[in-house]
C-alpha cells in the first residue's frame, strides 16, 4: 500500500468524525438502523446535505447503507467502528524510541 493511500484511508475516518451533524447521526444509529427520512426529520436538514454526510460516513467504513424501495436505511458497521477505535489508539500511543527512529538529534 502506498503511504499516501495509507494516510488518505486513515483521514477518511477522522473526516467522518469531525462534523457535528455526522456525530449526531452516529449517535442516532447507536440505537439501531434508521431510515434516511427519520434522520432528515431529526436533524432538520435537506436531502442533499444528508446525502453528503452519509457518503462521508459510509466511505469511512463506520456506517453501512442499504436501499429498500425508495429509501435508504443506515446502521453502524461494527467492524468499521472497531477499526476506527483501533486507529485512534494506534496514532495516539507513544512508541518507544519514536524520536527520529531512536537516533539522537544532531542540533
């Protein structure tokens, strides 16, 4: 995997979590699958705005969507949520000798 792609994939998770509306959507989905119409009503936003938010959430892997008739239904993706938690833990854990790969600074 290219380094660029590695960081782009990680950034998708954080992009999904950096918006108040998306955090509200995730909170709504904690109680189970929700229809897009319910999310629209609760957030009082437009269809195009919801579609934008849901694309970002689904692209991150945190949320799954399924179409039934004319409506979309969304739910939390258990594996995606676990991966997001693991990612946060990985990038916030201090590694031994992480300064310059264990080398001393030459300044």
